[in-house]
């Protein structure tokens, strides 16, 4: 469960303390969703999934309910790859007190439909405009990212869910003056790391036993998580910093 800050001593102070800035909300959410960004939170607000209060000067202030709602949205995107329209309908039903069953993901194997495990959900697809809105970027920026191979559309011109994370992070780095051409070295490193993981799981993917082949997906995810953690630790060590 998401943990939110406690209130102050007095009733009025407690009500004020329970309202959080977008930066505080980001820190709270990152315990469970390490890849969430301020751009992502703003995008979900623009889509009407959350409605934080505004101060007279226009700053966003989030209640504990807003943070919990954000957690539900991010969890449904991560675990079920649901489109925003379905997530919105689900949240509205929850607020009406209705019990709503999330759609079960499924895949086909040997002509049969079998339940999909959380480790291998069906990839979500989003359009170009939704990707731009999520990243807070323009068409020209996206074309530049694509020219460097940082973001790549699928065959039908749409994008997978991970492209939103990549695009949002590129946009955030751009605000610090880091340009797409500077990120080519990171893309090359990521490709090499992915190649190493593929090399390790390749025997599992080629195995004659269907259960062993299915295990390859879980092993890929496990190795991917370890390589990401190692990469982050190496960068922190090289810079002499420690991230929260």
C-alpha cells in the first residue's frame, strides 16, 4: 500500500499537511512505481483520472485520496495494461461501490486459450498523439527521438506501453540540457545488455518442453530486473551519489 504523510497536531494543520505537492507525490509513488515521472502524473490529470486541488498561485496539491487513486491507475496500467478509458470506467464503478472484475489477460498456445500470468501480460498499444501528450513533447521532438532509435513505432504506427516511459524520461533529461544525440551511448548499452539476456535465455526458448519455453519469459524478466539494478548501481558508484 502507498504510504502518505501524517497530519499535524491541530485539525486545520492536519488538513493542510495531508495536501502534498506533485514532487512529494512523486517520491511517495516511486516506492512502488520507480519509473513514474511528473510528466506522467500531469498526463493522467489532463486525462481526467485525478483532480488535484490548486492553490491561488496555480500549484497542484494532492490529497491522500488523490495519491491512492493514482496508485490504482498506475497499478492497472502496469499489471493489466488497460487503456485509460477502461481504467476511468473501473474507477467510477469503484466509487459507486460496485464490484468490478478486471479483465483477465489471455494468450493462445497450441490452439487453446489459457490464462495469462502477471509476468507476461499482453502488450498495450497507444497512438502517437497519446504518446506525445504523456511525454509533454511535440511532433518535432518525437521525430528526433525516432531518428536516433530511442523511440520506435511498431509496424502499424502505434507504440508499446514502454515507449511512454522512454519518451517521458527523454523529455525530463532534455530539461537538463541532455539532447537525444547524447543518449545514443545509453541506447547502445541497453542493446548490449538485452543481447546478453537473450543469449542466456535462448536455450529455454528453443526447448522442446512447452513449460520450459514458457519459463523463458519469467527468466527474461528476472534477468532484466537484475541488469537494470546493476546498471543503476554502477552509474551511482561512478558519480559517487546514492539515489533514494
